[in-house]
């Protein structure tokens, strides 16, 4: 288990191997780089470090940017940490930080704080004020300050053929199978169980409404999905709806889950939902009975899917 730290509190006496990036999604391409980082670190006796930024540079530099992220920063930290790094450092990305020259960044962060002896970086990585510097500059700084640079080639990156952008698109289109294949783990939603309208129990399908605090979190296309979660020590499956509930209300978007074989009150609990499969688009039904009939079909679809896992 690694350590998640703010970089302002970190100064490494041990020599490190470092990779730098936003890593939104921590997808199979990212995982490949991180596994290489860890393996090389072990081989060469260097502590493995990921330096990541939050908020996303686009959220800071283009204030109007409506970028949505695959992971909240807590989700990203948890997934990165689970890969077996020594340290995950989160650098708060600010306007001031973005104004550091490439050389200042290398000296102040990579050298003085991280004590980097090796840096693994993608062939097209750019850094420093106005993204002025590239990998060749980094190699020169490495010669001056005493670290090696290992390039991840275009071929290595293209072989994986996965990108955070492609995953965002798949999620926005409701293509959860594709997103999950690219992620290498099920897409997750994390939130707190909040009060809804109290209609679920009347329908005989109580639904835990999930409140997500992070406005920048990407929510998949509206519709219903098969999901899985852990409540206490139990694995619980369910069916989730993301949408406006047009049959009974229709004003605001909600995210709600009906869990199978479950009947506890869980208001206020923090919950992480793994999204496994899409069921269908949301519909406006003629009657509450028609909605209930559909929910019964959705349940059968879900149970069948779960039985085949
Ligand atoms: C799997 C699932 C699918 C749903 N699909 C629809 C739908 O297509 N149309 C609709 O109006 N409501 C749909 N609902 C939402 C119900 O209307 C909703 O559960 C009800 O509004 C309860 O809300 P409450 O928890 O805020 O009381 C769905 C709910 C679930 C769990
Ligand atoms: N099988 C279940 N699935 C989801 N929530 C359940 C279940 N059984 C009990 N609950 C509890 O009931 C609440 C949902 O009831 P519901 O009538 O839909 O009210 P609300 O509108 O407040 O969501 C959930 O937040 C949870 O605490």
C-alpha cells in the first residue's frame, strides 16, 4: 500500500523513479506505464512515484472548460494507490504553478522534492509554462541535474489504442462495455445516499438516491444499468437509473439504485457503485403500472446478466 501525499509536504531522501501525468481514468494504457514504473523501480532500487495534478489543468487554465472527468480525485487516488506504488503525490494545479518555467519545475519539483534519478515519460509529453518544453528538453535537464529519462514511444502508446477521451465518449454514449474494457475495471460512481421523493417504496422498488458532490464527475448517458456495490461486508447487485424519472416527476436528474435481496436503510452512507452493463434508455410510461412492469423485466435482465458473470 502506497502513500497518498500532497507534494508540498513531501521531500524525498530516497532516490526515486517518477512518472508525471493527469491519469484520468487510470486506464489500461496508464496501467501499462505504471507497471513499468514499479518494475523498474524494484529492479533499480528506486522508490516509485507518480506525480499527478488536481484540478485538471484545463479546469484551471480554461475556466469555461466544461471538462468532465472519468474519476474524482479520490477515485483516482484509490485506483492509482492500489497498483502498488510507493508514493502518489498530488500537486495542486494553480495558475501560479502553471507559470513555472520548465527548468524551475524540473529543479524545484523533480530534483529538490522528489530526488528523481529516473523519469518515465510519453514521447509527446510537454511541460512548463505554456507547455514550452518537450522530452528532448527533459533529457538535457536530466544530464544537468543527474537523472535519466526513459521515453514511452508512440508505438507503445498506440499499441494500446486507448485514451481518456475515447472512454469519456463511450460513457457519454452509454457504451459501458467498451468503457470498462478500456478501463480494465468497471467504471465507478461514488456518492452518498440521500433522500429522494419517497416514491420508490410505493412502487415496491425502493431506490437509494446517490448524491455526487463533484460537479466535474462524468455521468454516463441517461438510462438504466446493472450495478454492483459493497455494503458493509456484503457484495450487493442492483439496477440503477440515471435520468429525469419522467413517469413520476421529470424535473431534475437523479441517480438511483434498487438493490436486489436487500432491505436496510442506508441514508447518509458513502457508497461506490460499479457500473457493469447497460439495460436500456429511460422512457416515459403511460402509467405507474407500466413502469413497474418494465422494472420487473429490468430485474430479470439484470439477474440473468449477473448469473452469467
Ligand atoms: C432500473 C430502474 C429503471 C428506471 N427506469 C425508469 C424509466 O424508464 N422511466 C421513469 O420515469 N422512471 C424510471 N425509473 C425511476 C422510478 O421512477 C424511480 O425509481 C422513482 O421515481 C422513485 O424515486 P425516489 O427514489 O426519488 O422516490 C427507474 C428506476 C430504476 C431503479
Ligand atoms: N432494496 C433496496 N434498494 C435500495 N434502497 C433500499 C432498499 N431497501 C431499503 N432501501 C432504503 O430505502 C431508501 C429508498 O426508499 P425510497 O422510497 O425510494 O425513498 P427515497 O425517495 O428517499 O429514495 C434507500 O435510500 C435505502 O435507505
